[in-house]
């Protein structure tokens, strides 16, 4: 018991001594083994789910571009998925490693670039959501008229988004560095006295520019797009395009709301740390850790929203799944051989020997069962037809059926009876 009391007092003393420090790079020293195990485990699960989901979205979008010209909406959704995948591949593993260790041993460059890269991706995703919401509103205003944008314009938009997103968090790159504190290597935000006022203003403006304003604009455009979908009703002649625009609007609105809900705790922790006063209460370590887990969870949730709510993505997943099954298992005609005893079964409408008709004419009809009947004919050998049977069916086909088409059969019967009497 005295040992436990000494450990608790030592832990509280350490936490009090580190309370005034502003950690960077996702580094958060903790004496709790539960947090150092739970947070990396949650990040691993989030990474696995998001990695598979975003790969599916990216694969479906790239497969669709091979069939036709990619639209602006698809290009922007692809940018969101690539951003989420980058966060899960490069940032989440670093955060998991930083939480699992008591000291920072990932190097100076990772410490300096970790927060910058995370906030660059988050800013790029927020700006992309605004752009795709604007294009969705343009599409919902007139579903019959596609939003045609040149490839050069699309590349300029994406390039401008990433350029602005990489410039906004540059102060984090400048002031993040490694420092020895209490004999331990740490990744800290070391702001000189000259830049205190600038960084205080940066701490207030940055969440406003990359979180609040983009999501407000995206919500405004998507809400107006949803109103356009409801206003049109069934008056438009292009009901299919209208239905697609409504599904797209609901999907993007769900994505924006999910990103806002899962990213809000991270920005609350950001503002708390940047405006922490001397002697004031520091944010709990558990809140900071879970807020970062929720931030990375948004990258997995976006992919699941795309795959579940979009009909195009559902069809793409089914197409990829069927392609995998067909490629893995050969067709039945290649793997099964027809026994000799089954050769007595004759297909319908067997052509006479030497007749040029049959399979080509059946394929031209375009019936859905033509492929199946063709496979059946390829598998079952056709027996030769006897000449008498062939002549009988030939006469039945060539002689016109007058009796069936005669509108007054009773007059013809009376005439035949008189002829017989004569």
C-alpha cells in the first residue's frame, strides 16, 4: 500500500509538472497503462476498417473512370477518399506509436511534420467537401443538365485546395520540435516570446478557417440542394436524374454532418490547449486521446457512408464481387462434362440437317434466355433426325392452316357435304 501511494503521488507530481507544456505530434505522456494500451488498439481497428473501405471506394471510382469521362463530383469524392487514406496510413500509426511509449523516439522530422500533415489533410478534406457541395447544388438545380467541367479546371481546383491546405498549418511546422524535459525526450510546441501574440491569434483563427466556415458553407449548399430536390417533385421529365441528385445530396449531407460531429472534440481540445492559462485546468488526457481517435474515425466513417448510401457504389461493389467470383471459379461448361446417358434429351426447335438457321437467328432475337439455351446446346449432343419425321414436320410447317383462320367454318362444312353428295 505505501508503494502504491508513492506511485500515485509520483504520477500526480509528474502530471502537474507537465500540465503547462503544449505537446505536439500526437505525443501525450501518460503513466496509465490502460490508456497506453487502449488508444493504440482503437487506432489499429480504425485504420483497418478505414483502409479497406477507402480502398474499395478508390477502386470503384478508378474503375469507373476507365469506362467513361470522370465527373467533377467523382473527382472530388476521390480526393476525399485519398485524403482519408493518407491520414490512416501515415498519421494514425504515428499517433498509436506515440501513445504506446513514454518517450518520443520517432525523430525530429516526424515531430516537426506530424501535426502539420494531419491538419493539412483535414483542411484539404474540409475544402473538398465545400467544393463537392457546390457542384452538388449546381447539379440539383438542373438534374437534366450535367455539370461539365474540363479536366484542366478539375486539376486546378484540386491543386488549389491542396496548396491552401498545406499553407494554413505552416506555423505548426515552424514551432514543433523535440526537447529534453525531466530527462525524457518529448515532442513539444516551442513558441518564442516574440511570436506569442501571433500564435495566440493563429490558435483562434485556424479552427475557424478549416472547420467552422467550410462546414457552414457545405451545409448551406447541401441544404439548398436538398430544397431543390424537394421543390421539383415529379414535374420534371428526368425522374432518374432527379432521384440520383437527391441520393447524392443526402449522402454528402450525411458525410458533412458525420465529419463535423467526429471532428468537433479534436477542435475543442485544440482551443483548450492553445488558450490554456497559467494555473488553469488542463484538458484531461482521456479527452485528448479519445478526441484524436474520433478524428481518425471520421476517415473510416466517410468510406462506409459512400459504400452504403450510394447506389453507384453498391453496384460497383457487386460488380467487383462478381468479377472476383467468376475469376476464382471457372464456368460450369468448362468444369463439368455431360454423361453419355443424357444424350437422349433433345432441345426444342431442333433445325433440320443442312438448314442454315438455328443459333445465329436465336442470338439476334435478343431474348434473355438465348445465352442459356446456347450453353445448353453446346453441352448436349444433338441426335440425327429420321427422314420420315423430318418430312412430317416439314409438311405441317409449310401447309397453311386454313381451318384455323376461316371466320365461317360452318359454311365450308356445308359446302364439303354437298360436294361429297355429288
